[in-house]
C-alpha cells in the first residue's frame, strides 16, 4: 500500500464527518518526511488523496503533523480561512527507520556514529535512573498502563498482553519502546460558528506554542525538557488545571520527563488512548495526540485537555496545545 492509498480513506472519513466536500476547506496543510519516503517532494504525491480538483491553498511541513496543525491554526487566527484540513502520514516499514532518524543529529559528532532512536532513548533512560527519578519496574508500569488503555479501545488492533521482553539497549526492554507503525491521521479545524455547526461540542484551541532545545546531546540535561515546559507556559497550560493529557512519549522514560516538565499530577488522565507506546506512525503520532484529546472533549469526557507532540532526538523539539470544551 502506498502512502496515498493509506491516506485516502482517512481523508474521506474526516471530511465526511465534518460535512465538507473535497477541496472545500479554506486551507490544507500536511506533515511527512521525504527521507522516510525515500524520494524528494513525496508529499506532492500524497496530494492525490486530497484531490486534483478544485485547486487548494496548500502547505507542508517536513516534520510531525502537529506542526502542520500549528500552521493551520495560525492561518485561521489571521482570518485567511475559516476551515482547514490537516493531515500527516508515515510508513516506517518502508525502510530502516533508525538509520533515517540519525540524519536529525549533529552531522559532525553524533550522526557519524549512527545511533538509532532506541540507543539515544536508552541514554536518556539511564540518566533518569542514575538521577534516582525512576527504575526499570516503574518504566514497566508505564508500559503496562499505556497498552492496557489501548486494548480498551474497540478500534485498536493491539490485542493481548505485551510482555516487557529482553533488553534491546539497556535499560530499555522491548516493552519500553514503540512498535514500528505505518499510519495516517487527519483532522479538520474550524473557526467560530462554523465549528459549532460541525460539532455539538467543539474542542477549542485556547493556546499553542512550540520550542526547541539544543541539537547537541551534550549541551542539555537529558533528564529534563525545558522546551516542553516553556511551550506549555506560553500555550497557557499552567493557567488552570487540565484533566487530560495526551503526550507524545515514544519511550517509557520520556513520559517520566514530560510529566515533570508539563506539571502533570496523579489527578490527570495521561494518555488514555494508549499513546505512542501503542502505535507510533512516525510523522503522525503527534497529530494523533491532538485528535485523541479533541475526541475526549467532544464526548464530554474532558473539559480542559493538554496535547503534546515532540520531534528530534531525546525530546529536542516540543509543541503543546490546550483544548477546552464549552460548558453545556
């Protein structure tokens, strides 16, 4: 299955739910990776899924679709459009994902060593353990809770228990790592009364911000994510309590870091969808976090939710948004 074939039914479903025809959204923005697809300007082929006619105002980001969501949100804030279609996709099985992601690293010191994402996440996890902030048993508990939540989803394909398994790179075991996943996600943004016509209880984006930490791994404390904290502060996440948080933590130890950076207490429902430990379609996982948070607001299961996406090695870049539902 090509990326376009994978994307087409997702786009059709989300437009149908919003009551929009192909080409009707005022703005379209996507997130994907040409490196992962193995060809330049691969996103133009995915546009076949949007439709060749009528022409659309379109943009693209070479990162997770959550950053495409940010661009579309800004477009709506300017008044240039009142609806937007945002989508993202990734086909990790198409190549060597670990090798592809090394291209994000410092090209002089880190990239020539070819450390994959699991290697780097293991360094981060060991730093947390050495700092006394977690241990392997606690990480196993995060993995079990996440996948138990995912199995409760009637649409999830994850079935049966997922054992922690052997060490992949110490201290991380198989269960501490995300599954290699192919997938696509899409959502519709709408402003004001347009949103109210489309949805009984819209999930209003009250704030969104993204920040980045230094690329060099030796230039930052791997047990912390200051860019996530700053993004959350600028997005207004600390202005009032949240009851739900969908955080993009592909590795168990990263949830520990993000809980601290985002000030998420035990009273917050964290990753009720199962999160990236249940499914991690690279370039779409962060956008899915926003979709999952929005769905809980739509259903009345959450009044104020935080959604988070990350990109780069060891939580280098972070985007945080706050979604709220109106009182009924």
